[in-house]
């Protein structure tokens, strides 16, 4: 695997540096801290966080409080070479700390500043679960490139992204941050994000180091409960959860972050099989592994280590290179090395990996950011805003459009209801922390910008009661109702799992009342996870999945509702019919008793087997027909071709999906696996032939000893508009 961080001259410089470093200085490079808050506000910090999480104070108010906080940046420890990295989003302070490290410490090794730049920074793009609905590697890379450019100008060298946790359980709050449930789509997303963030050569000062997280299988947390235990066959790890990380490593990712969860009983942070054997040796990862926040300390509560000293020992032996803020390494590594429990070579390897990335980023040559560069994006460039709008509208998924109510004509008088329609700060979704709320366009503002006549009434909050009078007031003056319903940002993301994934509060009551007015009702969903909304699917004529689309959400929703953009999004995750079906995903094994026909089959007595909306699903304002699937094979590929026509009135973009099924194998295989896709734009009446190829090497699977199996036999090849609606051909393959 070529890795552009392995630069011979740099490796030589690193050798020389390591030879000069003391044990304390090596441990310093392995230590990342967040500035500690020492006060400056009335309440204890944990209470402030609780108030923020519960929505008792908003983001803006919290920011203001934090600006006055007194922080301890431990300048003396930096000067002594005992800190190598900060989690920091403060460009001016970063320069000050950098100056101490570079000009006042003995060896002048620069700090690396990391921050959560997950789906944008000043320009916030759709949450990853939404962006993945675009199925377009190029735009995945473009949003990462803009994010990197803005973050680097803000003295952030390292983005803690992309998050690559394949997520099959809608109860899990962090599904919002993920590229969804499919390993193939997540692998395309992974390599695009790494290339977008890092560029094609290190040293460029408008790129950042990427961080593949959370390694590994965090999305498989039992019962969708965050931080919960993870147990699975190793073959499932290799075939479903590892591929996006393999793709990110192959694309040259600089860093990996260990996950909070245990994997088959051993916390990832101290799991030598995962970190050293699999990631560093088997995959050849040449960067460094950072723990998740305080996850070394978490090993005590996992019951895997007796105390922080043992956690430090086991983490370092397992191959964890940098400690995020648990103080385990800075407190215990010196003693552990001096008493011979940890070979000093392990520290040299960790330090080499860390210095490799710092040097590759050019930090030794240009460690500071000018004031001019810091303010480069105080006003967002048009290019960034346009990309935010383009990405937002392409992430929208049209789930239902009865009687073609959409698109609406600009002359329609619109009753706009729902609290979320008028909350600009709610459009950004979880893990957005570099933006200005003045850059956020609410749905209400977007519809006004589009020139619609709007009668807005809040009518119902996510957590506040439905007011029928407000509904009536708006509905009486309009001829169509747009109801914005969904979740608050605080209801998804980290530590935000839900055991009930229906619409919170009385929002469904509001929709029922809206339907009773007799006016056409358009439901626009603003949410961070698939929702179980069977009543909406059965009764509301139009359902638009608008997720949390970032700063341009309002304009993007208006573009779609008015037909200025024909929706093309395809679900990156399955929508369960009810929470009892979770985890619900398309690429499941057949079982010995598939289907729901006979009593003795794999099904529920009290729930449907089918999901509400399948993976890959998304409607358009036009329609497409698929005909004449042909499948053939060459020595190393399977080739499929299909004729697709635009049979409707609008030009539209279609994502053509190819799935395979290995019908008989030595391990049970999924009923379908996505292996290729492509996007086409067809004018009304246009017909074209689409060809897709799958390398035969991609049609195998890993067994439990990570042997890659290519087993001769019959395969089904499916090509279609989503996982469920496909043409099928069978083919016998000899590898
Ligand atoms: C958090 C998250 C991780 C994030 C890190 C730093 O707990 O799990 O995704 O990058 O801490 O904020």
C-alpha cells in the first residue's frame, strides 16, 4: 500500500529526533489534552453540559458562557515537551501554544491541533447519514475538501473524521454521523473523505490529517444503546465493519481513533488483536492510533483493568499511540517503561508514527497560521455556500408523493407549521461546532427566499404541545400545508440513543389534524436517524426526508418542493416499520425459514417483516423503467447491462444499483450485497443502456480466520432502483 506519509527524508529526520528525545519527551508526544476548564462561570461545567444537552440553554448561549471561561492550557508542560497535541478550536490561542512548543521547548517539536470537523466547519454540510444518500464519491470528496480548507485556516491540523461506523440500528444516536448501513457505500465514502481532507500530497497548508473512527464496530452496540457491548463473529467484522476502514487506510488515512466499546470482551482501546495485529500489521496502517476521549480511563469501568496504570500498560502494549485526555500515559508510562513492563521500542514506534504525520502536514516547516489566513472564511465564499446548497438538495429523499402533489407551484399559498420549520440553529445536525447561526437558513426562510406566500404558525413543538388554533389560523389562509416534523439535534449524535424511534411529542397529532382540514399535506422530516412512521406512510400523501442538511437547508428544501431540483436521494439506511424490528438492514442472511408465509418462518406475530422504506429507496418527480438485464462474465469480472428509460415528464437523476447474492457458500451470505452503482441523468422519454462491472475478486467473503474465500457456484445478480425493486439474472461462476 503506497502511503504518502512515508517520506524517506522525513523518516531520516525522525530517526535523528527520536535519538535525541528523552523518555518524558516521547511520552509527551503520545499525550493529547483538552484545555481544562478552571472556572469563570457560575455553574460547574458538567451541569452546564447537562443544561445544553437537555436544551435548557442553546448553543449560542453556551458558546458565550465558554468564551468567558478560564482555561488552563498547561503552558509549563508544553515548554517541558510533555504535551504533543491539543483538542482545540481557537486559532489565536493555538498560535500562542505553538510558539511555546516550537520556540521554548528543548527540541521544538510542534503541537498538532485536532478537532471534530465531521460534516463541515464554518460551512456545515448535511449530516453524513444524509450526504451518503447522494451516492456520489466526487461530492463526498468536495465537501471534505472545503471542510479541510476552512479548518486548516482556523489552525486545526487534524479532523476527527470520517466516522465510518456501519450502522444497522436506528435506535443508535450516532447513526446520524455515519455513512449508513452498507459496507460498500461506506467504503466509497471513506476513500473520498480521506482524499478530500488530506489532498494528494502532504504538506499542503489547506488540508488536514484524517481520522478513521471509531475503530471498530461501534455501530453494532447492543440494542442500539450508545457505548454498549459489541459481540460478533470475526467474519462479520471482516465482511461488514472492517471494509470502510480498509478503504480509508488504502487511501492513506493519517490516523485512526479507537472506539469506546469492547469487541468480544476486550475494549478496542486495549485490544491488541484489533490495533496491532489487524490494523497495523495485516492492513499495513502507517499512521497513528488515538484513543477516543478518555477511553483509556473507561477500561476501568469496562472491568478490563484494575486502575489507570494498568489501563495505560494495556493500551500501550496493544498499539494505542496517543492518549486523548485521560492523563494515563503522562502519569504512568515513564514508570512502566523504567520498570521494564513496556519495551521502549513500543514508544519509539508510537512517536515515529506521530512525528510522521506532524512532518507530513508540514508543521515543522510552517507551524503558525497568519491572522489574515484565520479570517479568510469569516464571510463564507459563494463557492462554499453553493456547494452546501447543492449537497443539501441532493441529500433529500422523496419517500412518497401521492397524486404528484409535488412539486408545488409558486402561486400556492402555504400554511407552514411545526416548530422545526423556524429554528435555523436546528438545521446543522449533531457535531457542527464551527458555524455561525447567522449563516443558517431555516425552512421557513428558504420558502420565503423562494418567493412563496407563507402563513407560519408553530402549531406544535418537538417537545411542546399541539395547538389546534394555530393550525386552523394558518390552514384557513392557505391551499396547501407544509408540516415540518422530526427530532431536535439533541435527539441524535453521541449519547443520544432512543428506544422509541417514532415522531417525538404530539407531532403526529398535528399531522392528523392537518389532514382533517382537507388541504393537501406535505410532511418534511428533519431528523438524525431513520424514524418508524407507519401512520405517516399510510396517511400523509407526501413525505420528504430532509434530514439535517446544514446551513443551506431552507433553500435546498425550497428548491425541491418547488421543482427547481428534482429529488434524487437514495436511502443510505433502512427505515424500520417499528422499533421492534431493530436492528433492521437489507444485507441480512436468508435464515433457514425465510419469508412470512408459513407459521414456522422467521417473522413476528405482531409486526410486519418488511421495513417501511428499504435501503437504496428514493422517488423522483419522474419515473424510470428498467428492462433487458443482461449478465455475462469474463475471466475476472461480471458484467451487467440494463436498459433504463425516463418514462415521466421531468428530467431526473437515477442511481442504478447492482447487488449480488452468493446462493450457496461455506458461510451463510446476505440475501443481497451492494457491489456497484452509477448515476445517470435522463431527459423525459430518453432511454439508455447502463453497464456495471464487478471484479470477481469482490464477490468473495472472509471466513472467521480472515481467509478470503472465492467459492465457485451460482450467483444471483440484481440491478435496480433500490435494494427491493430489481431485475434479476442467475449466473454460474468459476473463479
Ligand atoms: C467524542 C467522540 C469522538 C470525538 C471525540 C473528541 O466522545 O466519541 O467521535 O471525536 O470525543 O471530541
